[in-house]
C-alpha cells in the first residue's frame, strides 16, 4: 500500500542520512528538522556560511545517490 511505500522510503532516507559525515548530517538536520537558515546554522555551529552550504549540498547529493535519485 501507499503507507508502506512511504514508511519504506522514510527508513531508507534515515539510513542514508546516518551514513553521512557528522557535520553534513548535523547541518542537514538543523535545516530540515528545525527549519534553520544557512545563516542561523552558521551562527549556531560557528561554521562559516559557505561551509554550511557546502556540507548541505554534498550531504544531499550523497543522500540522493544512496536513494537512487539523480
């Protein structure tokens, strides 16, 4: 059913996130789950905004690859 497919996709996405480097996972979680902007994440972590953006971009690329999305 549709619910099973959604639950399976969510489990796969969680597994893919867990395979990321700690900093990538951390900033993605802050952006997605907490709704923080790049600037807010930078302020909270002490990372430069450019580094935050890079971590998010690279992390999302890895998640997409893991899930088989291009």
